[in-house]
C-alpha cells in the first residue's frame, strides 16, 4: 500500500472489516463570520534571527480562508509573510496597520 494512502487512512495497513471506509473523513472546519472572530495581533522577535514579525492568532476556520486573510494582510502591508499552524506571520512591525486593516474588513474584535 502506498505511504500516502496509509497516511490518509490514519496509518491503517490491513483490515478484514468490509464496512471500513477506505478514505478517512476530513473534518471541515466552518469559518466564523468576521464579526465573531477574536483575532489577536502581537509582535515577536524570538526564533527569527533577531528580525521582527507581527503575528495574527485566534482565527477559527478553514486553512483556505486563513490563506485568503493572510494574502490580504500581506498585500495591504506591502510585506512578505506566511500562514502556518493556524496563525498569520507578517514580516516587520506592522501591528497598528494590521489592526486597522482587520477592523476595516469587519474583524471588530481584533486587538
């Protein structure tokens, strides 16, 4: 059995259960509306080689929606960044600008 198929099945290699689904059900996380999101914006320099980064945490939703929000913030700030582990990382100290962008986009519980 290919390794990728084993990973999808949760490491299952062999089973005699005929009713066992072959594909693991992926849990889809429903994205909360922007007004119900409680996003927190803070500055961090640890583990970044002394460089400053702005982190946005607290997003509840799918990875695709997180990527979309991250792309919006990177575009509006004119900097690079990434989205991983449920948080958005923006290069540089842009906390005030990000909070303004989030509030304008409807994320009213952002701090």
